[in-house]
């Protein structure tokens, strides 16, 4: 845009670009919603519908804390104790032992 002196006003140009980007993003989002709705309406695959529902529900749930069972707490404590006492395996050694166990 030109200001009164005939020079390009950079602030106005920047504002126009930002507005255009927001409009474009909104159009893309709206189009995506329409396409998703069309695809959901056209499918009869119950598994697909359940997965879409699960994904959308997960977005609405806020998880503040995970509640562990006593057994889970005991297993975590045992793992930390093993770590402190040096009872650990490298990833390579663990994979080797798993492979060996699977061959039995």
C-alpha cells in the first residue's frame, strides 16, 4: 500500500499479509472439515468410525495424572532398585537374550 507521500507502507503490507494468511488457514481448515465429514458420511467401516471417534474423544480429555496400581508401583520400585545396584543390560544384550530365548 502507498501512504500519502506515495511510498510503500511496510506496516500496512505486513498487516495485509497476516490477514491473508489467516483467511487462507481458515479456508484450509474449513475445507478439511468438509472433506472429513464427507469421508465419514461415506464410510460404513465400523473400525474406521470407532478410531475416528476415539481420536476425537482423546482431544477432549485432559490427563493431569496417571493413577498406578500397587503392582505397577512395586515393579517401578524394583526397576529403580535394579538400576541403582547395577543390574542393567544394554539394548544389544537384551536383544541377544531375547533372540536366544525365542530359539528355545
